[in-house]
C-alpha cells in the first residue's frame, strides 16, 4: 500500500511456485556443494527454509489477492523447472509487459484506441474514465443492435481519454482498428435495470399479468414467472422465468416489449380450480357420477393451458394442408399438436408424434415451395445454374407431392 501511495505499481508480479519437498532437496544439494567451498551454510539450513516457507504461506495469499484483484498483474512461474526455463518465462512476461506499455503510449499519443488490459489500471481509474456508453459494448450495439452489459475488464479499450467496455476479444480488436465507426449509434436513454431483492420487497406490479415476455415472444408459450427476477424498463416492470430469459430481455428490451401481446383467451391459472377439481374427483371415487360442470372443471385444470398454446400456434402458423380446407387443416394441426405435447406419452412415442407434426407442417408449405422451384427452374437451366442439388430437391418435392395426393408416378 505504501508503494501504491507513491504511484509505484509493478508491471508484472512474478511468483515462483516451488513444492516444499523440492525446496528442501535443493537446499540440501546446495549445502553439500557449499561444504566443499566453505560457503555460508546458514542460508541452506532446513530450519531457515521452514521459516521462509511459513512467511510465504502467511503473506503470499494476501499479496497475490491485492495485486491480482486490484491490478490483475500476477504471473505464476513453475518453480519445479530449471533455472533457465524460469528465466525464459520471466523474460517473456517482462518483454510483453514493456511492449504493451510502449504500444499503449504510442497509440494514445497519436489519438488512436488502445487496449487497457495489462496496464495496471485500478477499478477507480477505470470507473472515473468510463465513456458515455458506461459499461455497454458499442460494437454489440452497432452490429447486433443489442445492449451487452460487460463485466470483464480484460476487454476494455481507451480512446480519447475515455474507457470503453467490450464484450469479447473480437469486439475489442474491431473497436481498436476503427473506433469511430462504432460510436455513431448512441446509447439509448432508457436502459433496463434488474431489480434487487430490496427493490422487490414491495411486490411491484408487473406487466403481462406476470407472464414471461421472452417465453411469449420466442416460444409462443404462456408461462407464469415466480417473481424473483424482475426487470424495470421505461417505468414498467417485467418478470421472467429464468436468469437466461431476463438476460435476453435486457439485451433487446424493445423487441420483447413491442411483440409481447397476451392472447384474448388465456388458460385458467394454476390452482384456481384445485378445490373444485378435488370435489369432482371425490364424487367420482364415491360412485356418485360426474356432472357436466365437474367435467368442465377437470378440463380447465388439466389441459386448458395446452389447448390455449395450440390455438395460439395455429393462429400464428395458419397451416393449410394440400387438399384440405382451412378449418380442416386447423383441426388436423390441433390434433397433432396435442398428441405431440401429451405429457403422459413415452419418449419413443413423443418423438414419433413430434416427427408427424413437423412432417405435417412441412407438407403445408409443400405447394408453395414446389411452385417457386417450378418458376425458377427454366431460367436456371438456361443460365446453366441448375445444379444436382437443385435436381435432387426438386425430385424429393415432387415425390412428396405425389404421395400427399396419392398420384401414381
């Protein structure tokens, strides 16, 4: 700490790790060699080696933690190797540190971007020098339109006296090569914020009736979130089923806010009909028979959510099977969807019916794909661009079309 107060920070802190047994073995060898030359044998005494090792065990971890966490400049050297190998390793690390520092000074003096990792900047200096992009990666924002919040200081870059955080080594290299091209897209004024446990204590009201917007947009599923992951965005709260879903939302919040729309009809909440369902099952066990209302309660509590998902998917995909009307195609889709999502089916049967559902959806697009290929085929043949792959795809589509309409070859 005293060295730090005077601005003295080592470029690299080289630590030589030697097993205890090897320390005593080397001390004994040196002592035997020193006995022949009348050298100072105190330095090779076993008791002195023990005291040195105890001092290293006592102070070494604190020293490593201080420099490793503050400046990330600790380098380990294998002490079990030869003296020349250790010297060569130390020389490489020292040369790399000096070269990087010279490169940093040269680029910053010319107004160019330079990587910061390895320059022994502490967290306070990095924080004070943060740019208007804060800890968001400008490269990810420009290329992927994503808000990538960075936590690894290894990929930080300095440009015009400001520190920019990057998500990956590749993004850092791209920014160093041409920083201005990635600074044209400003950081949005509204940023998503993950609420802490203290901020969730008041049970804030969430949008979409506590349904996860990521599951709703990406998988078209209505999934209730438990409420322990809440993100605040533009003054509104959204809850999520998992940490991965919350991270996806925070990367592209506007995508999910604009697309997440609840369907008009939603399944009954889990547990809402549990008492009624229990009463209905009790009636059936006692031989009293089930009333129509009891059967409806059973359907609502057991398969309502699955049916709702099937209806949402049918409305989104709008399948039209060749030779069938829109209503018939929708009914076929619902039947195959419910079979594929049946939770009591075996894995083998589930895999089979899932394949049937995918084949059905593929057949629904068969006329459009075959028609497009028929339109492109003459022009491709004239330009000699009709490949063997195109011919194979065309043959497969024709065979599938004939099998669907049961036409003889």
